[in-house]
């Protein structure tokens, strides 16, 4: 009788312990799967996007494919004609003239988001830039660089989930976004920093 009882107890212990081990193993597998999934999602989020996916309109209303800039470093800058920083057009043009034949270009986007300092039409803006600063680098049509009507390109430039580098906000006129030859965002330069600042020139001249 005692032997029979011992056998029953042993069976009971065996039956209750095995499911726990299986449950523990299953939990570990589920946790591992979650970790792997999270890592893949994180990796995907961190992948850098490219401006080459966008087609914009130039200041004359023609399509301007950013894919045509493959292999060139690019400075994208939002401009305004009636801003205290408007004289930066002069430095922008100088930098463009210096490096335009060295796989570099500047693309200007007039915007009226700050202090209503770009109120003119595209034609008026083009005339102003040419007459006052001799601008020859590509100028696009006027867009919005912040708010609910933000242009798709600037959504890319300001959102880490799209550009893979960092979140940012366009603080004022003449903020610069530096794009590498693959169309990837590399640096964000404050509006007050001149286009010919040493940090900018060093980036343009670097081989990376």
C-alpha cells in the first residue's frame, strides 16, 4: 500500500512539474521572438532615406527631379527676400560658384513661414534674387517648410522616421540641410550660421 501511494505521489509531482518547464521554455521563445522583432523594427527605423525620391517644382514651374542630383552634395536652404538674414544670398552664391564644378550644388526654397518675409510671387522672387544677388543656383517655387501644409520634402528633412538621422524644426529663414552624395541627410545648420562658415566648407570639401 505504501509503495502504491509513493508511486502516485511521484506521478503527481512529475505531471505538475513538466508543464511548468514547457511553459517556461515557451515564454522564453516568445520573449526572444519579441526582442528579435523589436531589433528588426529599430533597424528599419534607423535606415537613412534619400531626397532622390522627390520631384519638386522650380521657380518657373518646371519639374525638378532631385534624383538628377545623385553623386552631388547638396545644401537645401529655405530663403526669404525681406529678412535680416537675406544678405546670406551673397555667401550662398559665392559658395555655389566655388564648388558647383566639384559635385556640389545649392537648392533654394523660398518660404513665407516666418514674419511674412517672403510675400512675393515666384516671378517677383526670381527677379529679386537675380537683380540684388546675381543668384544662379537652382531656386524652387515658394513652399511651406513648417505647419500643417509643410511640403513633403521638408517632412522628410525634419522627421527622423523618414531621414534616419534626427528630428529637427525649421527655426527661421535660411536654415541649411546638408545632404551627402547618396541623397542622405548629414547635418542641420542653424539659420544664423553663414553658408561659408568653416564647418560648412569643411563638409563640402570632405571626401565622405
